[in-house]
């Protein structure tokens, strides 16, 4: 005999199960950040992203990143199906820790840049880019 | 992929030891692997996954690219030119092809 109390308990159990995967595994963005930093602390600031506030065409969004003293910069599109955009390593012949490129954005989202500094520390910043027409799939 | 033609833009002149802006572009579809054709099948990924630039044998930039880089990947960066020498640009395609371009740069 299934009482009202039993049904309630079953329902609660099911919702708890459904919630589990969310808390157990990190988001793809967290994974991408951790893969780059190896879990080290990331400071805010020290990185400058230049991107349009509104991108009409998500297929090609001009973006420029600069971080004085960085040896590596990682770009992450937090709202794309695959967040990784690119990793730029500055060699000894580099003139400044700056790179400009054009990227695809699937929808309005934050674009994040993480810089690895010469002393091994990490710094990051993020800017929101509004996308009118998405650049993924189609 | 039809013929790949890299395009490089360097400043006209620079003094020894200057930092110059280098602009590069290569025509490539950068097929992301996310798109489907009219039959509903996924079009396999084929992108430029790495780009490097060296000046006189010294690494300037080494870039690892993902499908989120737009078609015809454009990369702009700065390089130090201590003396006259050759820039060597290399693009690595998913299919194993490697495209290179060389530009001689004279400092004044």
C-alpha cells in the first residue's frame, strides 16, 4: 500500500538524486580553468580584454587581450559548448604580452582571460559580450 | 581545403631593438565539428590547431587554437627585432598539413 507519506519520500529521493550530478562535477568552465592553472589561486585584474560590447555576428568577434608580464594567456568563452578558445604562449622574441584575434561566440556571454605571470601566479578578468546572431552550429 | 595562402603584414620599417606589430591571417574554414550537413550528419572537425611565429630562430608566439577561433584565423601580436632577420610563420592543420610562410625583415 502506497501512502501519501511514501510517495512524498520517493519524490524527495528522486529530486536529491537528480541534484547530485550538479554538485559532484564541476562545470566545463571550471574544468578548463583548472586544466590551465592546475588548481592554483587566480587573482582578479592585471589583464585587459578589449572586445565589442555588442557583437552583431557571433561568427567573428574581434578580441584583444593584454597582460603585462604574462608568459601565457588562456581565452575562455564561458557560454560556448566547448569553452576553450585558445592558449597563447609568449616566447623570448615577444614584444609584449598582447594578442588579438577573432573568435566565435554561440550566444551572449562572458569572455574570460587568464594570464600566467612570469612568477607563476595567475590573474584573470572577464567581459560580457552581447551576441545578436550566434556563431555556433547552423 | 583548397590552396592555403597565408597573409602577413609587417610595418614598413623599424629600428634595431624595436617591438613591431605583426598581423597574420590564413584562409581556412576552421570547421568546428559542431555543424551538421543537410543530411543531419555531423561535419567532422578540421581546424588549424596550432600557430607559431619565430624571428631569427627565436620563438615569438606559440598559439594553441580551438574550434572557437573564427574561420580564416587572424592573429596579431608584437615581436622584438634586435637585428635584420627572417620571420617564419607556421600553421598546423588537423589533417596533418603544415603551412609555412617566411618574411625577411630589415631593420634600419
